[in-house]
C-alpha cells in the first residue's frame, strides 16, 4: 500500500488556507488530491458571468451549485470568482435589442441584479468574492484598462460593484483581484486604485494577488515589496491563482514532452522560496490558492504558445508529488 502523503492544508493550518481552482472535470479526476490537500476551493470558470447568466434573467447555477456542494461536504471554504470582469461577460449585458450600448443606468441595474442574485444565493457558503477582476491597465499612464463596463458606466463601475456586493452579503469579504501584481509599475497602479477605494470608505477588504509566475520572475524582492505595499493599506491579502510556469511568457519552445531535470529542480527551489516568503507574512496572507492542482490539467497548456505543454504544479500528470511538493512541505 502506498504511504499516505502529508496533507498540505494540514501542514499550513497555522498559516493560511491552501486552495485550488476546480471545475467539474478536476473534481472528478483529481478528487482525492483535493480532499487530501486543500481546504479552500475556487470555481475556475463556473461562477463567471457568462456561465451564471448567459441570457438576461436566465441563471444557470447547476454547475456552480455542484462545486459549492462539493466544498461544503468536504469542509472546504469557497472563494467566489468573479462578479465583474471585462472578459467572459456575455454581450447582452452591454447592448440593447438593436445592438446599441445601453445607458449607464441600465448597465448599473444589470450589474446590481446579477451581483445581488449570485451573492445572495451563496450567502453563508461563499465567504469572500473577487468583486472586481483585472480592471487596472498593464501599461501606460491610464490607471484603468479600457472595458465596456468603464466605457458605459464610467470609472466608478468598480465602486458600484463593491457596494452592490456588500449590500447583498454584508458578511462576505470583498477583494480586488489582478495579475502582474508584483511588477512595480502595475503594483503602484493597483495600490493607487485600492487606496482610492479605501479613502472613499468603499467596502473592500482585500487584494487578490493572482501569482501567475514563472521560474525567474517576478523576483522574490518584487513579491516581498508588493506584499508590504498592499498590506500597508490595511487589507487582507490572498494569493488567488498560483502557478509556476516552466517557461517565460514569450518562450516559444514546444518540443518538450517532459520537463528537464533542471527545470524540475528550479521549480522546486522557486516554490520553496515563495512559500517561505508567504510564511513570513502569515499575519496578512490568509489564503494561498493554486490555479489547479496537478499537471494533467492546467490553463497554461497551449497558452500563450499553442502546442506547448506546461507543468506548473506540485503534482505531476499521474498525481504523484514532485520535488516542488516536498520543498513546500518542508520549507
């Protein structure tokens, strides 16, 4: 009989939640890994707008309900992801019957109706929400990225989303969630946005650091500076979508059928360093969620390079622990 592995969530029970993003396939194929190692889950896609309300007033909660039921039955916390995002939002949200943009008032009504229905449905089961996702622009002087939410409502669409979510469930923690969060230019934009919300007494309780990182970037110093910068705002921090890609974003190699021994060791070192850093900031980091759990399923396969396999997690394609697992366990 194979010896039972030490549980990651048990290892980190005095530090923070250990989570994973899931979908119906991974709940079935990676069920035991999830039960053994995580005590928090996030729906990878099935709580996003296009999945929950593909047509106006027609809510499709079945899959999201199954994910929440799985969590509840296994004593797992649930992070809600996500209420307002420029992607994966159906076109009907922004247009009238003639294909024209709706008014600010109509879009605010649709935003509120969606947020209220979704948040109230999972009240008491989903303890926090990524209320707004990826609204900050990556480059340039503009603070916010172009989006239909912003174009129609204005910059205060973010404030309104948080207010509607708080009204729907005053007990839920509300997060602003974004990627490239540790690179200095975007870090300062995220800081500026969240500070402006806090200064206006908007009910924002935390920042989600997505943490889609690779073997070399961002540097540990950049991650540390981001944690300290965000924590200075008096908010909680969640690591929301952690994976460590074996490749730089623009590395177009796709001839590898397996990671090299060097890549495996570099990834283990990287995970060990990152989790040691997270442990230092246990007072502000309450949750660390991987954007998956094992290498047989990851959004990084074929992205951003079609035909390229990636191996970003602690468990391999056969669900065996990698050196990264042991480094995280013992760091």
